[in-house]
């Protein structure tokens, strides 16, 4: 999810601002402080002055070999915090130029813990002290330093996500996902769109930890941010599979059918397996009109080959069932007898693409009772969405109060909100 730190960036950031001013007496220290308020004022031990001065001259001459030899000489006789600070401050940019980033860790540790290190340098020192183990997937080691860098105000486009990932990989999934949420909102506040990978990572970790409701909410956020047909398909399938994972309660036939209707509405049916599973579910639900419409659409788009034997047989069966079914007028006339009969009339009209009429029968079913209120409102919302009545659909979806149908209603609401027209797919 994160980009690795380039070697050039590492050298540039760690070398920036390293200035050492060595002084001998309080009077001289005050004069230097007035002259250069940005540099730390150091009172070095007498013995260390010569190797430090020689190391600085070698650094200026770009002679790192000599510089490191003089720094080692100074380090061996360092006695005070001032001495140890100057040794590590001179060593840091040279070590950063090497290829072994881990060699920086003891240098950064020494600088972070030294009271003489300027407070303005601590944010970047903490950041790189955490970023290096982060790149090596040592998240427990990385997390306290990355968090400290953030708290000290360090600015890096990856920092928030590095903190989040470190939290998640050390077991704090909710805390890490909350950090991703903050990062996404910060991007939005800055007028930018957060990368899709950020959503995908949060979804994957919530899914793996069995947090079904949270996974569903993030899937809805993902598809709202990236409403492509491909993402709709992925989001719907991940949601469906997540409901069945880790001993969860699988979606029933009607709930799966409502998801396939959403896939069809969002044009997310990708191949013949999608179309055939959808058509078979509709057939099992006693909706041969919908089976035929789905198969006809799959063949027309070329996603179901004309030679597909399963599709041919299912189409033949659906046509036979349509002939043997009661006429539509009879089904609609019976709707007044009970809520269940009204639901049946609504389902047939929904399957036929008669969305406004389907909505009438779903409302009738709700008024008569004896039906699952959440299911009836979900179907009513679908019908009104396809009919273009967004206000009515929103009210219906709000009436879906029990999971998983309430989650499915959330997906339908997202599609309705994103679609300019939310027009019918047609049967």
C-alpha cells in the first residue's frame, strides 16, 4: 500500500539542516547564539574539538572516508551530551549515503534520545526511525516512532497510512481502519480523491477479521468513491462471500437475487457464469419472466455464447413455465386477497420491468401485512429506483431495518445516489 523510501530521498531529508556549531565558553556561546539562532550551541570537551574540526573539513571536501575515521576518533573520547550529539549529527548524513539503511538505526536512536538534539529535527528523525523497519515489515518496531513523528507534526504523504498499516498488522484492526478513515477525509478536505487501494486495504483487513457490518460499510464507501462496473462487481461479490465466511449466515436465495439485480442495474454482470447463476436463482424463485430476460440480455451482449447448453435448457424451461403460469391479470387480481399475494404480484411485475406497477403492489403488500417488512421495502425501493422515483425509493430503503437486507439496501441507495437517472435496465 505504501511506496518505499528512495535512497536519494533518504539522503536528502536526513542531510537537510544538519549544522554543528562548537563553542568553548559561555560568552562565545552567547555571541554564536545571537549570530545563528537556528543551530544548536554546543560546549564541546577540549579533547574532542580537533577530530570534530577535521571531520567537518573532510565532509566539506566530500572525503567521507577520512570524515568517518575522524568521527570514530571523536566518538571514542566523547564524554558529554554535547560531544555525543555532534558525533552523531556528523555521522548521520554520511551513513545515510550508504546502502544499508539499518545502519542508520543506532545513529537515529542516539539523536532521538539526546537532549541536545534540536526539537525541530525530532519529527524527521522519528519518522525515518519508524519508516526503515516499516519497509522491512517490522511493524511493532515501526509504530511508536511513526506515531511520534505524526504527533510532532511531521508531514509526509505516506505517514498516516504507515501508522494505519502498522496498527493493523500488529492486531489493532479497528484503530488502523480509523486512521485510514482520517487519511481519506484529509484527502477529501484537500480536494483530492483517496486512492482506491486505501479502501481495498481496509476492506481486506475488516473482511479477514470477520467484522461483517464494518466490511459492508467500507464496501459501500469504496463503490461510492469508485463506481465503475468492475468495482461494483467486486464489492458485491466480496460482500456476499464475506457474509458466508467464518461460519456466518449465508444469504438466502431472495437476498442473493436482490444482489444480482443490483449487479444487473450497475452493468456489473461480467460473464456467462454471472448471468447463468442469476437466471437460475430467478427460476428457482418462480420468476421465469426474469430468467428469460436475463438470458436474453446475456446472449444479446455476447456474454452467453449461443452454443451454451445450460443457457439453452434454462431458457426452454423458463418459456415453458411462463406458458403454464397464471395470466398476469389473474395474478394482479389475486393481489388484493393477502399481503403474500400482493408481494407475488409485485415480484412478477418487477421481473417484467413494470416498475411503477410493481411499486403499487409492494405498497399493497405492506398495507395488508403478513410479509417480511424489510424484504417488501427493499423490493419497493428497487422498483422505485428503477422507475426514477428517488425520493420514494429513499424512504423505502430507510424502512429496511434488519441485516443483511439493510446492508443490501445501502448498496442500492449508493447506486441511486450516484446515478443521474437510475433508469430501468429493462426486461
